């Protein structure tokens, strides 16, 4: 089983699926965060004063979130899951409610010992927020009890700002079923797509960065039985510093 991966913006991918009359069973996306998070990730930061790696993609506004939800909600049969920052979490929730979905309070996703920090004093930014919403009808109204938070260790990642494999596998398990088609329209280097394959789902995704997609295609082509996403070692950390987004 391999993932279907397109070099396309999320707008173009949605248009392609709509044109072909296709739908997905679940959407799980780690889309760009707010301008505040992007700005505060620049330059010196955190309690140790180390220079932080800058994000190399554009921030999203509230209007971007609303447009994304409007385009994709009609194409998603089941759960709609978005990882975001605390500024945009309420925007995602409201946009999903406006599309007739039942949105739940944002769930914390904590990557313990993450090196991501916001500039200045105050607490670290180990926590992202996961907004989840479902259709207001069966069978999704009988899905069952789900976790109230996701907490795990720091892992080696394929891209700066990417999410650990353990987290994406957990989200895939909780918000889809074996055999479902899981979509990530901003798939980057393919962590969500790989997680879907490892959990026995089908996967489709797209991104506008050809380099990241090349990594995604290689990663998703590896045998599912192979364990990927080990806790970060010193050697892997050094390699990530030397190559800002690729990890092979």
C-alpha cells in the first residue's frame, strides 16, 4: 500500500477531488500557524538564548482558515482534524461549526522536550492545539470516547515544524478506521501520510514544495513493517541542524 501524493496546493487538490467526484473519510492537517507564531519563532529565543530555525512557509490568517474549511468540509465524510496554534484554534472551531460540524474544545498536543520555542521569556511552546470536528449524524455521533490530550517524546522529524510520527499515528487511529482514506492537503514531508499507512489506512496528500514531496514519496514507499520515528539521538539532531528540512 502506498500513498497518493500530488504536487499541488490545497486549493488545487480540493478542486481535483471535487471534479472527480471523490471524497475522503478523514482529513488530518498541520496547516501553517498564525503570523504571531511565525514572527515569534524568529531570531534568538527561549530560555537558553539559542537561535531558532525560522519557518520557511507563509503564515495563515483567519481568512485562510475559513477558506480552507469551506473548500474541504464538503469533501470530508467523517472527522476533520487540524493542528494549530492558540491564536487560530478558535477560528478553526468557529469555521467548522459554520459548516454544520460539531467542533470540540481544542486538545493539547505536547511534544516533551521539543526544541521549538517562542522568543522571549515565559513558558516554552511544547504545546500545539488540535481542533477536531465531526458530522452531526450517525455513525460519527456514536464514535465513542476519545483522548483529551496527546503527550509524547520528542522524535526525529523530516521537516522543521513537522509533527512526530507517534502523534500523527495516534490521531489517525482515533479519527479514522482501518481501510479509510485519510487526507492531508498540506502534507509536507509526509508524516501524516506515513502514519496512515502504518495504521492500515489509505492516504492521499498534496503540497507545493517539490523537495518535501520527494521525501514524502520515499518515506511512504518504505515497507510498513519498518519502524520509523525513533526518539531523537545526538547524531540525528546534528544532522537536522546541518540540513534544515531533509532527514535521510
